[in-house]
């Protein structure tokens, strides 16, 4: 009985990844929650801060997630949205800067 060779040339497929020099460690992301950084941020730290969920931002501001969506996002709270109906992502340092700007603007005549 002769062994059939696949059209791809990889034989039975059991060693296909090793033939392509692909290691299992290089597949996919090792830290999928990794957030973007700005080049030149001090000491290589993330200039945006840690990513936050809407629930974490609402706890930080002492309000509900509904208030975040209905009031603060339209007022300019910085966020990212993964798609038209996607998850909202906030970054700690951006939220803090937004709060400080609002507080400064409220105290000026």
C-alpha cells in the first residue's frame, strides 16, 4: 500500500507547522489586552494608562454606566469603540486628564 501525498506537499499534515518553521509560541497574541502606547512616553511607560471598562469608569466617577453613556460621552469623555455596537474602552490617564480639565473649566469665571 502506497502513502498518498497531499496536493500541498506536506504529506499527512502532522509536521506541517514544523516544515514552515512556525513555532506554537509565536501564534496569536501573548497579551490580548495590550493597549497602545505613545512613542517617547517617559521611561517607556504607557502614556494612556491602563484600559478600563465602562463599569470601572463609572465606579471611578461615582455614577452609573448609564450616566457615562448618556451624559459624559456626549460631553467629550475620551473613549474608543470597537465597532458601531462594540465594547467601549477607556484609558485611565485620559479619563483623569478629562476630569481635571472639567474641574479647571468650572472654577473659571
